[in-house]
C-alpha cells in the first residue's frame, strides 16, 4: 500500500572521494569493487552446489530455462534498483527506499528480512565449505571449519571497507576464472575434444537434454518449483545497492557496475549451467559432489577435482564475505533510522560498524547446527529460507521503485532529468513483482522447500506486528513534524 505522505528522497550531489553526509562510512570503493562485490555475493553455493539440485528437479533443458528466467528477473530488479540507488545513495538503503515510498513498517520489515537472508546464507556457505573440505580432511568435523572460516571473514570485514572490497575483488577473480575454465573445457569436450578423458562415452553436444523421460522429466512444474533455488543463486546482485553509501561518485559508478554485473551473470551462470546439464545426466547430480567437480573429472584434467574443490571453497567464502558485509551495513542503517539499538551505529577509526559486524556474525551459528544435525538436508532448508528472504526483498525493491517514480512525477519531477531511469516504466517493476510472487507460489509444490513459507511468512508478519507495537507512534509523529 502506498504511503500517504509525499515521497522525499533527497538527491545527494557528492564529489568522488567524499564521505556520506549522514554517516561516518567512507566512500572508498569504485566500479571494479562494486562489480566484484556483487559477483562475489552471487557466485557461491547457489551456482557451485545448488545447481545440481536444480538440474535434478527441472531436467537439463528446464534448468537452463530456469536460470534464464532468473537472469531476466535480476535485470528487472537491477533496473529498478539503479534508479533508487542514485536517487538516494546511502549504505544499506533497501529499507530506506521502502520506508519512504511504501511505508515505514515495510522498510523495517525489508531490512530485517534482508538481514535474515544473509545471516542464513552465511551459515549455508560455511556449511558447504566444511562439507567440501572434508575431501581432504575427513576426520575433522564440519563445525570446526565453520569456526575457522568465521574468524577469517570477520578479519577481512573488520579492517576497512576498501580492504573488504579488495579481498572480494581477488576472491571473485579466482572463481570467475574457474567458471570460464568450465565453460571452455566442458564446452570443448561436448564438441568431442577431450584428449585427457579416460571415458569413451562422453556425451556429445546436447544429447543429454533428451532424457529417457523427455525434455522435462519431472514435467514443467519441475521448472517452477526450482525457481526459488534459482533466485537464491542470483541473490547478491543487489549488494551494489547496499554498498551505495560507500561508493565514490555513485551517479557514475552504480549504473556502470549494474550493467556489467547483469551481463556477466547472464554469461557465467547460463553458460555454466548449460555445460553442466549437457555433461552430467540429470539423475546423477545432487549435493554429494559439486557439479563443477564432476564435469572437470569427466574431462580428465589432472587433479581437476582437487583444484576445483579449492576454488569452490574460495567462492563460498567469498559469498559469505559479501553476506557479512551486507548484514553489518543493514544493522548500521537500521540503527541510523532509529529502528535498532544505537550501538550498531558505533564506528571504528577506519569507519567499520564493528558491533553490527559482530552481531551479524552470530548468524553463522546456523552453520554449526546444520553441520551437526543433517548437513545435506538442513542445508537445502537454509537455502529455501534465504531464497524466500531475498525474493521478498526484491519485491520490496521493485514496489519501492514503482511508487517512487509515480510520486516523483506527481510532485512535478521530470523523468528526463533523472540521472538514471529504469526503462519501460511501469512494465518493469510490475513484471518483476509478478515473477517474484510466482516463485513463492511455486515452492508450495515442493515438499523440500515449503518450510521456507512456514518460516518466512510468520517472520514477515512478526516484523510488521513488532513495528506497529514498538515504532508506529513515533513514525506518525515524525511524519506530522
């Protein structure tokens, strides 16, 4: 429901290198940092591990279609986010967009939903890393590795935002290189060039797509029920908006980073999924081994499995690194709005919200629970919950853009004067909202993911109720002032 008060998103004109006027966070990141932060947040367990689940459920062709749809939705969301992020470039800004254009309760809920998304994602990345590293250290418990990885990522985030940006840049370089290697080597093998392979029955081109059960072995509903897992795989692209408050010259760097991110995600994700689906039979992929390891092993690259295992662990930790950054900034932004303890606003001399960072790391404790109870089954549940959260946030972003643009024009603004404008308004935000909603409806058909609805919907309701009881009176006073 649209807010009854006029939308007021102050345009902030800042020169490169200046700090945000409203906070002590420092604008120290450029375009390459933004791109790699987004890539780092996206390329993680969703591609390296959950892609196997998607292929097994949707079939080879269905998986490619599902990831194409996911990339299309990412484009729609990023187009809306770009306009909002430039209009109001503050750190952790999703909830501020929603609070100003829809209502303060929606902004509050969006913030905590996104925090939950990445808190859960951190746990799933730790768990996945611990599972993979057991290839070399089978006698060491998964939870031990979770603690080790938590300490490393906390250190990366606690130094400075630029140090975090640099670490993400090099993390992302490693895993992007692995994806390019998979596409080139796996693609060459599909054309019959695999001189190192000891197997004489390597699939040729797309023959794996025509399964014994047809193009869609589980029916087209198999594509629909995997939509949430696919959207989760693309979660992290919106991190550009989270980092807007620490970006130099946002009006130039944010649109550039968003365009580059969407194009790269389309090539890397769809290309990798196509090669995997064409190489590994859909009924032989799962969570026990990364499809990337399976493909490189089938090509016959010496020590490929061990090399890829290391790369994937690096990729998972990179995604967790971005997630921890996002969690801390969201808590900082909530505190700045007066909707979280003020202690979360305290910064170190290097501009790091250390208390918010420390509290966010506690979300990684979910990884310890999943590693003890049932790593593979609980891991899927964690992915579902995080997927629900990120889709909810995407819906909030596109709805915020819809109401933002409408209020902007109603108040006399000219669309031609916007530094960046999403195309085809209002089709883009409406279509994105409908597709996101369809993915949430689709998971009701999948018993392994329906827990996301059982947990996610009550969480959203609880946030609205808590805000109404705790902050609604204050919000009315603020609006009437």
